[in-house]
């Protein structure tokens, strides 16, 4: 029994070490990086004298100064159209900071504290996901490594727009859905509390950024599956589940849509309003063909660009997807040669890991059997595949509808990061199990390549964002 217990403890130590390393890296990044120089999106000017601030910082200061929501059409000022939860939290926080300083640049640095906390909670949610899925030691470690060291999630620890809080709620919603399914199967009364937490997670996420609600269709499919299965197995109407779903709807829907409905009634702002750049913007790519934008880029052009220390092909969705996932929207021309080489290595490593993880996504979640991958129950497969398809389809649709470079940023589909990572973890667990049961069976070379590549990827991430 003691041996078993010590094994179980050691099974989670590595995941927790990776968690602590990820937390330290985020704190390190926030302390060393300046807001004006780090990866920020749409924050607007930090200090505009006595003029009106725009962007997310302007929105935060508006709430901080006037203590009420906009009494004008939010579309009139850049980024004021967003739901206000993140900006309310930041407005309260800078009110505390202002007790000690009125320097707007110092205050802007302190705005990163809440976003860093969101990023840490996200990592805790990922650890919870690995436990709910009962991934083994290796599987948990690879999932935690991808979450802890992925550049986009590191950037978000210091990015003072509303993405960080939105990501946190999306990942919490994934964790809470898995937790709720387990509790329903165990017929525990805790499932009612969990579904209320899930409703709050989605609703508060949509009060942060409406796109958080993209996780909802997959969760709705889970609800439907559980309902039908319960009715079929018990041969009676599942009244308790119906009450839970009604409770979920009562909590989630009014809260999630409250800001959008307010703006619709008061200012005739469409519920799904999105600020769109004009065709005069330098980011406009609508003059490129659909082939150039959505199909595989010309490899000769790409290699030529890389040889000259740039990536180019900014009109191509796949290039932008992998570039922004690894590098944000940084300009390679501003970096010295050694940093350019490291950044390119990071992008290549990101592509290799993503490719291998997607291979496992197909192998484990789409064609894999429950006997081979016990974590992939029918309901888990439905949940993860539906979420992946909805998010990626939305991303492609968004890129098509709004033909600008910024529309293809990886930050719009961050939850798709964790789904192939889970498949990779489950696949490696299965490989390890076969290795233990049959000494002649060797681990798949693909698993080795994934682990080695991601170690390089992670180390490169730390070097770049710590020293450049």
C-alpha cells in the first residue's frame, strides 16, 4: 500500500513542478517586460495627457474615473464596445494602485498583476483537466508542459487587454464540464453546484469577451448526450438533469447577454458587433486571392524569406497562425541575428509540435478506440472534437469575413491548443503502457520527437522572452 501511495504521489510531482515553473516564468516575464514593449493588443496609448484615452487602457480609465458604464454609443471610441468585466476589475485595481502613485506608466505596469493571476488560474485549470481525464504521469506532463511554456499563454500573463481573463474562463469551462460529467456519472449531489459554477464561468467569460461563448456549443452537445443516455438507460424522463439544465440556463443566459442586450436597447449596437478595420489599413489583405490567403503557402517564397531573416507571406492564414502562436505580432527585423535565429527555431518547433499533436488528435480522438485510450470515452470525444471544429471553423470564417492580418492571430482560438495536447498525452500514455507490458515494444519515434522538440521549444521560449 505504501509503495502504491508513493507512486501516486510521485505521479503528480512532475506535473506540479511544471506548473510551478510556468508560474515563475510568467512572474519573470511580467516583472522584466515593459508594457510599452511587450506583446500587447489594442491597448491604446498609455498616456495621452488631458486627451481622451482610447483602447483597453482608455476603457479602464473611463470606468475608474466616472464609476459607470458608457452613456454614449460604445462604438464611438476604439475598443469600448467590449463587455466590461475585465475592465471593471482593472479599474478597481488601479484605484488601489493610485493610492501610491499617479504615474500612468507605473500604473500600466501594475495592470499586469490581474492578468498574471488569470494566467496562473488557467494553468491550475489545465492541471485539473489532466486529473479529471486520469492521464498518466507522461501524459499529464506533456499537457502541462504545452500549457506552461506556450508563448501565447506567456504573453497573456502580461497583456492588459481582455484576452487573459477570457482564456481563463474558457479553460475553467472545459475543466468544469469534465468535472460535471464525472459527478453525474457518480450520481453525486455536487453536480448541481458544479453546473452552476459552469454557468457562471461561461456567463462571466462572455461578460469579458463575447467569443468566450464559442465553447458553449460543445458543452451543449455534452448536455444533450448525457440527457439522452440517462433517459435511455433508466427508461424514465431524467427530471433531475432537466432541473440542472434549467438552473444552468437561468444563471447563464441573462448574465452572459446582459451587456449585449443593454447596448442593443440603448444604442442599437448589434449583439455580435465587431470593430472592423478599413480597407485603407496597412493590414488589409482582401486584395489577395483566396488561394494565397487560405491554402498552403509557396514553400520557395517562404524559404527565400527565411534565408533573408524574415517570414513574409502575411496574407496567408497558415503562416499567420503559426507565426502569431509562437511569436505574437513581433517584427523580426527589430531583433539581432541570434535572436532572429532563435525566434525562427521557436516557430519551427511550434509547427512540429502542433503537427505531431494534431496527428495524435486524429489518431486518438477521431479513430482511436476506448479500449486503447481509456480517457477517450464517447462523451469526451464528442466534447473535444465539437469544440475543436467550432473554434477552428469560427477562426477561418472570421479571417474570411474580416480580411486583415490581425484577424488571423492565434489568440482567437487558444483552446484548440489544449485539445491536441490532451490527445498527445493520451497517446504517449498508451505507448508507455505497451512498453511496460511488452519489453520488446519500443516507444513510437513520434512520441520521442514530440518530447524532444517541445523541450527545445520551451527552452527557446524562456531564452527569447527573458533576454530580448
